[in-house]
């Protein structure tokens, strides 16, 4: 992270958000969104996932979207891949960062990627080895995105020892970073503090960020807990798009707009201009008409006399 | 607080919630709600406010509602009053706890109760003196409910020194407790930690609870911050009713159902049965048809295999 920000927000809307919408957002709108997000100050955007277009047609234009994102100076272009084929496509497209989804829950892993967690680790090793065979300037950072870390809708509780074991295995497989995801919106602040602390004790600085959901309204509460134990990178999604919403109002991903407001109000610099950020909702609303956009701050506005930490410098 | 719970949740829905709805909830529904809330394990309910019925017709049945609540064994019956006349009515009705709203912001105080903050303190002193003139068994606990503590929609930032001064003045006026309210949804977690710590340094154990709003989605995040600095009493409202909602989804009060879920998941006992609590929404929805009820946990359900702290004993 550069020294002019305290917290890195990784916008996952174009990937996690659009992957879960019914409509295909036209490629031009995706490009506009990504450009506007970068212009608002976002330093990292997960722009797409490399999944079979037959399964998720929303991501059929992944290479074109990456190509556009790569033209934006200074932007860290991230993408997700569930397997070796997808990872190869992502690397061919030239992403800077590649996140592999590796589920700690056996049931979730089998239903999501048809591999056991250990098979997913083996796949990650194959991907990392392939990456290492590329010329140096073609090698992306590889993140193990551990999912269902805080609980699983199929299995219920997930063993914290197993989370630690999978984090260590990810590093041993060659991953540069390990992120922890509350895929299911199961996490609570006490658990967030405990699990991040345990994983950091095991893999130190390779622990990267938190991907928290807001399914039960605890998203920002969990951010506060993660901040306390030193987490400085957070995934979030514009308008809370994506992440398996259960019901109206019960969003999946934490809302970037609300997250930025909270952090800036707390005196933590994100480098993001909240007015420009909120203005992006218009592009997204046009690109996927009728899709609900969540968030409190866009409705209520910032507080009177609000001076964001980023503006204070 | 009794030793079998860690956190006292004070349900303010029948007061703060119904005061802000367009419809009058029939008195029988109010009684059913209060009884059901007590049966779900709530130990304290702010059942009404003693305000001029001409101004707030929703509260016209305040004495009857208090009389019903007083029949419920073990329930701490609380009410709010904005001035001496209201406080006298509340004491006549026999409430156990009386909360006086005292705004730290001069502009808000003038527009809300047509008194300056210092005049409101003088009024509190008059009320406390009157209370002390009553027979011992007729004397309620009096709480100074300091409002606009974290910011004001009219004035913007509110001086923390002024908050401390008003807390001390409340105690000197004879109030037994001082609660801090984020009336406007302006608080952020860093500020919550700082302000509660400052006020506790000034008035110690007389600092009672936190009344936090969710206008900008930071309600539960602020609860986490307050827990860290030792706050153990929280106001909340069933379905997030009340508290000046700005827009759909942008609720006022924090939602009791989500708060209870979070605390119990964190291992903190509230004494409340979350299934019984969620079931109360049906009564409320029938009593004020069409009024939106908020909350994430009621939609998403508790997590698979969830064992609340209260059930663990």
C-alpha cells in the first residue's frame, strides 16, 4: 500500500456484483464503471472472474474488460478464477492480481468448484507453478481467497484450526497472499478478531484482507473488529451488489459507499472521493436497470460539515 | 443489571418507534407488543413518552400503556418526558425509570423543546427535586438522555467538551444516570470510543447506555466500539422503527433483532430469545399496517447451528 492511504479498499462490484445479477451489464458500462471508480480514487478493482461463459454469461467479456482496466494508470487490476483453466486465461489477459477461491468447507468446496479443499490447494499449487514459469513481467500476484471461513450454509460452523491449516497450505502452495472471506454472512465481530489473529500468527504478513458480507447486517461491525486486529485491506461492492442476497434489504457484500464514509469519518484515509463514488451509482443503475442498489449514506447523505480524512491529508 | 445477562437491551420501539409512525397503534396492540417483548426476555422497555397529545397523538394513551406494563413481573418500565409537565405525568403513572431528553446542541434544543441546553438542565433539576419530594416508593430513576451528542443536523459538529459539561451538569442536577444518544446518526466508531471514554472519566458509573441510530448504516459498528469501552446498556427498536428515517432502507434506530443476534453470536448474553423476538414483528405489523419494518436477521434467518450465548448459560 502506498503511504498516502491508511486502508486499501478493493472494489469487487464488477466481479462479485455482476456475477450475481440477472442481467448482463453491457461491456461499455463495465468499462465506464471501472474508469469512474479509478477516477474516484479506488486503487484496486476486481474487474471480472474467469469462469466458463456458459455457466456465468455475465463474465463472457472478461478479457476485454481486463484489457480496458489495464489502460488506467496506477490501477491494480484484479480478477478471480475458480480453477486452472480460468487462471491461465486470467494470466493471458494480463491481470496484476489473481484471486483463487478456495473454500474451507468441504461441502461448499464440492458444490462450488467440484474439488475438496485439499484438491483446491493442489490446483492452487499447479496455478502458482504455472505462474512461476512465465516471464517475470507476466507474473501476477496470486491470492488465496479462502471462503466460508466464518461458517457455511451447508455445514454450519467451520473449524478455526482448519482455516489456519488452509491458510498455511495456501502459502506452501505458492500463494503470495491469503484473504479471508465471510462468503455466507456468518461472521461476528468477536470471531473476526479471533480468526484474523490466529491466521496472522500462522502466516504473518501474507495475511492480506477481509472480504465481509452484510447478509445479517453485521458487515461494518465486522470491519471495526478487523481494523482492531490490524487488517488494512477490505473488499466491498458499490451499492452492495452481489454476494447472494437473501431478501430485499439483506444485501450480500458490504457497501463501498458506506464503508468509505465510515473509515473516512474515523480518520482513516482511503484516498477515495465519496461524492465521486456515489455518483457512480448512476452508471451502474443505467447498466443494469431495475437491479436494487443498497447503501445508507447514498440515501442519507454525509453528515453536515463532514471533512473526510483523505481531504485532511 | 442482574448477573445472568451481560448486556441490557432497552427496547424503545413503543416510544421512539411509534412516536414517528404516521398511524396510531391501537392501545391493545401496544399492550400485546410490550407483553410479548417481556416474554421474549426483554428486561426494560421504554413504553411511551409523556408529551402533549395534541402534538403527538400517538402517545395519547401513555398512562394506560404504563399501567399495563406495570403489571408485568420483573419488567423495568421506562418512559420519556421532554419537560416538567410530562415528567409529572410520568411519575403519576408510576414509571420505574424516566428519561429526560436534553440536547447538547443549542439549535436542536431550541427547536425540539424550546429551551437552551442550560434551561433544559435547570428543568431537569426541577424534575429531580420534585421526584425527591415524593414518597420513596414513588421515586423513579431519572436518566438524562443527552441527545445530538455525536453531531447535529442543524449545527454539524458538536463539541465533546460541551458533551462532558452537560453530562456533569446532569449529574449535578440530580439525574441518576446519563445516556448518550446519536439522535442524528452522525456517530462513527472512533468517536463513540472517544466520547464514552471522556464522559466516563467525568461521571464514572453514572454513565449508563448508548442510544445509537442506524441512519448511515453504522449502528452496529458503533455498538462494537461502545462495547470495547465498557458500555453494557443499549437502546434499540424492534424492526428499527422510528428515529427520523431519511429514506427507505435508511432506518433510524438500530434494529433489536440484529443487535440481539450480533451480541449473542459474540458470546454476550442478553437474556432474549431471538425467535420469540422476531415473532413480535407480526404483532407490530398488524398494529400499524404498511409501516416498513427493517432488519437483516429477520430476512436472512440466524446462521445454521446457531447457539445463542443466553442458551449456553
